[in-house]
């Protein structure tokens, strides 16, 4: 009797977890690189393919990921209201992509010379944790120093050669951060844009402060 009861409870809990997993979707907040930067990334990727071959590495992405999380689809409207309010209070800014960096798990990325402007923006997203926890979801994964990945992986036998090659190359590009994108990946692997989230125009806060002081 006890074995039967334990088996049935295990089946119920397992089926509940499967249902909950299926009702969850993966979300991420990201900044898409502008066309001029994407063109430079393509040039660098083509250079690597020509020198090292197609099989030597896997390409990266044209976006900077600031946060990722799982949430139920029925939470989407509420999430969007919160995100529009939070992000709309943050001012846009410019960043400089300056040469290359490499770390474990991030073989080759474009380095942001000063990531400080991202810190306040990313920290402002922490208030979403209260919403997530209130709906039995895990906390947000936040990335205070996002990286624009040029290569996601390299073949081990070519890695040192490729890193030495790119350490001698230069990359420099400025980009304006004016909006974030919320994208969703569903259980079938498809990705869609949920919403564009505009930041406050750069310099507007300073202008409002000056007007208040007049």
C-alpha cells in the first residue's frame, strides 16, 4: 500500500513538473548592435573563416545580453508593464567597442572599453525579482558586463593560434544604446521578438534638472 501511494505521488509530482516546465518560456533582454557594427563583425568573421577555415570556430551573436530568465507566458503582459516603466526611466548612452578579449566560456569577444553605463541599467532590473519570486519563478540572471561575442567556441587545437592572431588585430567602433529588446524562446526552439523597450533620450535628465533650477 505504501509503495503504491509513493508511486502515485511521484507520478503526480513528475507530471506537475513537466506541465510547469512546458508552461515556462525562456526570455532575455538584449541590445542589438547597429548595422555599422554588425558589418564590422561580419568582416572579422569572414577574415577568421578565410585564415582558419569554416570548421575552426562557431560564430557568435550580434547582441549584448543583459538579463535572462524563465517565466510563464501569462506573465508576459505584467512583465512588459514593469519593464517599460523601469527601462523608460534609464537614460540612453554610448559605448566604445575596443579590441578583443577572451575568457573561459567566452573564447573571443569584442571588449567594451567602459562597461559602467550598463551597471546602473542592469541593477535597475533587480526589482523584477520580486515579481518573479511572487510567481514561483527563478530569479533573473543579470550580466553587468555584457560581451559582444565574435566566437562562441574554437577548436582546441587552433585556439592558441587564433587568439594570438586576433591579439594583433584592432577593432574600434562606437554604438548608441537607445533601446533594449525582449525576446522569447519557446519550447520548440523558435525565437521571437516580444517588445522593443526604449530608454530615455540621452541628456534628457540633465536638461530636466537644468530647467528645474531655472
